[in-house]
């Protein structure tokens, strides 16, 4: 059974020798948040696709705005839980009052490892190694002891963990040197890629597995299986996941309306279905105060988010013992009360059919496959033939922090993925055009 006093730790990864319990005006968890906000990888999210292509005249969500909204919802969830746990355990030394800060910081970072072009970017990397020209690397990599499934099952969440923890060349030990609690809150699927069941859901690459073990041991997170590694979920992961679930599903409906993929009436219908009886009628009456459809939909969206925050908070508190024992199954959003659960499932089904398969979304996915696949092909060829003239030119393009000249193939391929996954949509497209000759630098 995990316990809160051990689970909430201000110890920083990579800076353990400097750890003290000294008090500062900003708590250590608030420092995590600030450190992420001011980081380059976080700023780059503004030029990475969330679902819809990056905006022209109509602004829709990108990875940056999505992460900020998830962080806001996550803070509310964390504060709700922390407040109730303080009432339940009044004498505990656990940092319950800081749960909102921990969850909001983890939410800021949850998408840092996602490649350009939305979720299609993850698929493009995976399929390059499982179906594309990257397959030729498997035999050599496995002969050297590299974990091939890290690439054929590429996962943005595991890549975020690497980005935050890995000491890239010239950088400080511990990567971002975040607190153990914030780092653990990001690992949604705490197991090795060897246990992936085809869903591309795992928590850490082989290169970060031992580092995660250090964090898990310190926080008292049970190890369920040693080889391949599998751990119980860190409790606050459920809140980060819930915040993400709430935001992407609800905000995608609003974005689809703004892009004229669905009507205002359909968007309002989907949101009103979260309520019944007097609560539903109350919101219908409130719609009469404004005639602007954008404002009406924004009001209903805010109401739905508020409802889901309360529902997920209650679900967490009702299942606290199971969560602490590592036995709780599924996401919080799938265990809320019947009416909102059915409405959420209905939104998901509608989105898959009418939003995620829309022409604009499919076009960006096709572009992502083409661009990412091409870049991976050229760069992986270059690391295999580093003495060729063309390879030298390509490898010079990679910042030295990524270390494409590593000794083993696993690390070399990882360096290429580090580089490509860190690109913005615009940068990836620009590099693609320059390598193909379709775009030339100004002369």
C-alpha cells in the first residue's frame, strides 16, 4: 500500500545530493511549473498540431494551448483532492496543499515528447520501424542488445519522460531536474515497451528504465513485475490523465464547431447531454441571455468541464484505497456517474466519426507520415554511413546535444528520434523541403 507522506517528495532528480527541506517563497513544485513554462521545448508546442492543422484565419488548439488548459483543469483536480485528503488525514505531514501545483506542472509537461503533426507523428515513427525502411535496423540492434519495441511502439509519453530526465550532451545532470513527484505524475503507462499490447502505450524507454526505478523506489511505488518492468500507477497520474481526457474531448467539439465541421446546434446538444432534469433546464434557460452561438457553446463547454472535474474528483476519493494499493483499473473518466459517462462516450464516438476522420485532419496525418518518414529514412541512413559526404552534411544539421555519433545503434537511432520528435510542424516541413530541393535558402 502506497502512502501519501512518501509519495509527495520534493527531492529533485539528478540533484539528490543537494536536497534539503528548506522553505522558500516558491515551493519546489511551483518551481517545477515555472521551469517548464520558461523552457524551449514547452515554447515549441505552439507550433505543433494538436488535432486540426495549425490555424489560418480561425484559431484552434495547438499543443501549447492544449497543455495550458490541461494544466488549469489539473490544478483544480489536484486542489480538490488535496483539500479533501487534508480533512481526512489532518495530522499527516504529506504536502496535500501542493497537490494542485504538482498536477498542474505534470500536465504542462505531459505532451512535451509528442512529435510534430499530432498523433499521426507518433504513428509515423512507429510504422517507419515496423513497416517501413527502418525494419532493416532490427537485426543489428537486437544483436547489440537494443530494445527494438521502443521504436516500433513509439510513445509520446515515454518520449516526454526521456526529454525531462535524460542528460543531453552539454546539459546538466537530471535533465530538467524536476521533483520526483512531478516526474512520476507524467508516467501514464509505467511499464516497458516489451509489455505493449499493440496500443503504443508504455512509460519509459530502456534508456530511462533504471532512472524511473530510482524514482519509484524512493516514492514507494510497487514493482509488479521485474522483467519486463511493470509498476503500479503513481496515484496523481490518474488526475493528469483525467485533465487530459476532459480537455481534449470537450475542446475538440468546440474547435470542430469553429471550423464548421459540426453545427452549433449539434455542439450544444452534445454538451447539454451531460445534464438532466433541472440542471439541464437551468443551462438551457441561461442560453437565452446571449444570442451569440460562440458564447453559448463556450458557456456549455465551461459547464461540462466543471461537472467532469467534480465527477473525477469524487471518483478518485471514492477509490483512494484501491488507487493507493495499485489495484484501481481504468481511467477516472470511465468510472464517473452514468449520465455524464454516457454523454462523454457519445462525444467520443461522434468525434471519431465526424471530426478525427475529417478531410483536414486526414490531410495533416498524410503529410506527417510523408515528412517524418522521409526525415527518418535520410537521417538513419546517415548514421549508418557517417563517412559518406552526403551523410556528413546531414549529420552536421543535427545539434550536437543529440549525440548521433554514439557507440551503439540503439543510442544513435534514439538521437535521430530525439531530433525529429523535437521539431515543430513548420521546422519539419522546412527541413523536408530543403533536403528534397523543393525549398532553397535565400541567396
